[in-house]
C-alpha cells in the first residue's frame, strides 16, 4: 500500500498568522536553533523556560499561541538533541514541521545578513511596525534586505501512453543510495519558468521536452526554495548525464519504478499524481 503524498507538510499551517509584534509567554511555541539545527527534547519542542536563548524573534500566532524563533545561548543541555529541520518530518506533527521550516528560514536570514552588502556597515532589524514585514536595514546607506525565496523548477518527464508510459528519472551524487528522482534546478535571472525547465533538462540529461504543464508549488525551506512543479513530454535526444551533477539517468516503466523520494517531496507527488492519472497500481 502506498503512503499518501503530503507536500503540504512543508507549508505554514493555514491558521498561522504573521505577526511581528507577538511576545514571549509561558504557552508560546518556541523554535530554538543551535548551529542551524533545531533543538528538541525527545520528539517535542522545548517548553517555555527550559532553554536560555538570545533575544527571540517573533513570527506570528498559531492556534492562539505566540510563535517565536531564537538561537540557543551556550551548549546544548543534557536531555536535548539537535536535528536538521528536514529530518524532523514525521517526528514533529506536520503543522509544527511547517512552522519549523519558516522559523529556520527566518533565523538563517538574520544569521547570514549581519552586514550591508553595499557599504559593509552592520545591518539592523527593520521596524516590525513599519508595515514592511521582516527585513534588515542599513543605518548608513539605507539598503533594505528581505528573506529570500529562490524559485526552483522540478519536472517529471514522460513518454509513451497508458501502461506503456515511462518516466525519465535520475540520481545525483547526493541522493540516497538507489533512489531516483525527477529533475530539478534553480531559475536563473531573466528566465521564464518554462525556459528554466527546458534548460535544466537539456543540461542535466541532454534531452528536449515539450508540452510543459505547471502542476503545483511547494515551499522547500532547505534552505529557502520554492519548488514549482511541472510535467513535460519527451520530444527528442538521447539521455546524456551531465558529469558531476547526474550519476545516472534512465527511462523507467511507470509500472516498474525504482526507489523514489519520500512522501513529503514534490518529486514524489509528481510521480504519484502521474500514476493516478494512468490508473496504475504499482506499489
Ligand atoms: Zn549600507
């Protein structure tokens, strides 16, 4: 039996409200990071007062509770562990996993924007009451910087019809052993999303595609992407893996797929939805 795909797990929950003025309180949800990793007690967030942090950054409210993010002061105390945010999928409940992604992006934004890129002065936190959201500003030259979101396209390429359908899947050097996935890459300056789809596929596997169709989007806070998911149909060319980027790429029969990424990924959802359209039962 297949597990339901759940790309929504990386989103902020629907009833989360941005509010940059919330205060710490005993029942607040606090995401505390150390060295870019989330501090957990067992499988839960630390409780109020359990950890000493640098000043907290407000994120908003969720189910009537304040949500804040902060950086741990000092060493990780006994009884607590550090975890990559991505590895907390299935450990934290989905709503908290989504908020952890937001918290991680905001804490990383502040950590990596200490100085002005134009004049090298120290940046300050922007005024949360100013109506401009989260940003940092330069007191010297006035430059404002905002948390970035990097658009990336992810594409399921297919050929053939019905039960003879095949998917072009590939694996890179960083993929888990044996796992094949859809192709993906960042959008470059001046590109449309369709340009990016065609360029990435040509670069990575050397084939031409057409009939590019947008399917859905997924926040991917590892560290700050927005995945834009497409399907495309094979047009021409022989598979030629890009050295250094692609270890192997193959056409796989839709009825006989290799190991594919886990259920909270865009790649998995693209494949599952395509299989659903074909009314095939494969796993
Ligand atoms: Zn400046």
